[in-house]
């Protein structure tokens, strides 16, 4: 029984069909976006929409839950109580994949790192499938029988994973997120840690200390501090320059990267640590890194207008991502930041914004459903303005910025109060900037 007919649920259907495994589909939406397409491709499959059909769930041998469906859903819990197994697409993938897997999670940066590592693998000549929570769903990747899989995996997907058995498992960083779905911060962090179950090698962030069950074999680390062993990567200074360094060996200058900011230096270090753990050729990895321009809506440089740089970080849908963007840009630039933030908070605590905002932000422009919560935290820290929409926010940011400053859209919130998704929010921002340019 597949629960959820989104991109992931559809990939499960394609996989089960290819394996001649009978299945049915449930979706809580009365009119799922992909329903017409699904019925055309699978006309004989039973699909029930609207309130989850408890009788169908209780008749299943196994329930495969899409990431967007909380396991706490009463109908799912009733099935669990009845002894029915509940899994997800990554758990199904882990049962059948026969080639090495690099599994990457974290609160922030996982799409960037997954893309960089995937490109490193491809550039080194490996037949690589890249996807998971990013791009193609994991089960769709199996149809090409790759030699290596590089997967971004979300906490929602990890909830149903028993043991991924990845060759390399990675937690990039952790900051509070999705507290509307998890009982506590520790619950969320513990879910992320499931990625290490059964892995051969681990890659962790040396700047953060968490109690994870790491493998007995080699554990690589990355961080802002200078590395002290052959399994560590970090940052070192030489002659006024910052270098990405492996052990005692400087690899390249941070300024030679096209992606900017301390958070992106850490993403680059994480990618190098993963590649070294996977035995990718070093020179090829460095070439890939220096050519990588970043992903859309992830602290993406948009334009420079009258000496002011505009950055689109619409993918920053949690507080940790916005903190990383503010610190990353602020610590590597002489100018100040005009911050545009706000949206749906998802139960987040905005207090971690105070210190980086105080250090690097000239003013904050707030919009959206939970602007009040951000405003309450930033009062007395920097000047705060409230606006009705993104158009007004961009207009005000142009007025407030000085030459050498940066305007940063980094909402610390989801977009669903005003937009369909973070991409629509970021695209409108870029369109508005282009009109000023």
C-alpha cells in the first residue's frame, strides 16, 4: 500500500510495477496533482483519495509511506498497532541496491554537497546515480544499474529506514527544524543519526558534537578549525589567505571557489572529505570544486546593482540555514547585510538569529505569516521594517542599502503562506532584482 501520490510515491509505483509486485495507492488529497497521469499509466491500480481508508491500510502486507505523510497520522498508527510493517522509499531502496551508496543528510547544505559529490564522482569516471530527496527519487535511479549512488536523504525519509548500510554516511550539520513534526529537537536530531546504521565509513562535522552510533572503521571529519590528522579537513591561514586543508596539506585557496561564504567553504570541505573517503582522485575533485557555481536559491548570487550584491537564499526554510547564510556572507565581506525574512515558522525558535544579525545585518525587512515572531527576537538588535509582500521588501532593501552592502533573501521560514514553494519565492525575487538592474 503506497500512501502519498507525489513524486516519491509515484516512483514507488513504477518500481513495484517493474518488479510485478501488486500495490494500491492512498492519498489524503482529494485531487492529487499526479492523479490523472497515474491513472493513465496504471489504469488497473486501485487509488483511494481523501481521508485515508483504514480498511485498505489494515489489509496491506506492507505500507510504504511517502516522506510528506507523518507516521503519527492516526490511520498509520492504527496499522502499526495491528502489526503491519511501515517503510519508505529509501528503506525499499536499501533492501535491493547492490552497489555502493553515499548517503548525505543534514539540516542545511545537503543539496549542494550531494550535487558536488555527484559531480566529483562523474568527473572521476564513475557511473553515478545522483538523487534521492534531490532530483530523481532513489528507486527511479535503480533502473539504470549505476556503479555508485549519491543520495540526499531527508529526516522524513530516515524515519522509516531500518539500516541503510551505506558505504559512506554523512551528517553535515544539525540545527532545529521541522519542530511541527517532531516531538523535540532531540527527536529530530536522533532521526538524522539513523543514517549511520550499518555504514562502513562516516563523515561528520567537527564543529558539532552529537552522540551518534558511528562505525568502528574510519570516521572522517571537516570543520572550521585546522585539521590535525589524515582523516580531517579544515581551514588554515597562510600569508593572509584562507586555505582548504587536508591534514597538513593545503589544497586550494577559499577565494578560488565560485561559491562564497563560510557555510559554502564547509560544504566544499565536506565534499572533499566524502570524496577522499570514497577514494576519488584528489586533483579531479579540486577541479570540480573550483568550477562549481552553486545551486539555485541556495545563497545564489543574483546581481550587483550600484555596488550592492543581491543573494537569493530562498531555500533557507529554517533558522539554521539563515544563520549560516548571514555568518557565511558577513564573515567574508566588509559590507553589511539587508535581510529579507519571514513566512511560515514551522514551530521554530528564532533566538539563534540575534547574534549573527547583530554582528552582520544593517536592517531586517520582515513579511509573511510569522513575521511577528521574528520581529520579537530582533527588536533592539537592528532596525526592523514590516512589509506586505516580497515586492515591497525588495523596493525597501534597495532604498536601505549602501555601496558595498548585500541584500539577502533568507527567510528562515517555509514559503507556503504566500507561495507554492521556495522556488517560486526565489524566482520572483530574482525577477524583481532584474527589473531594478
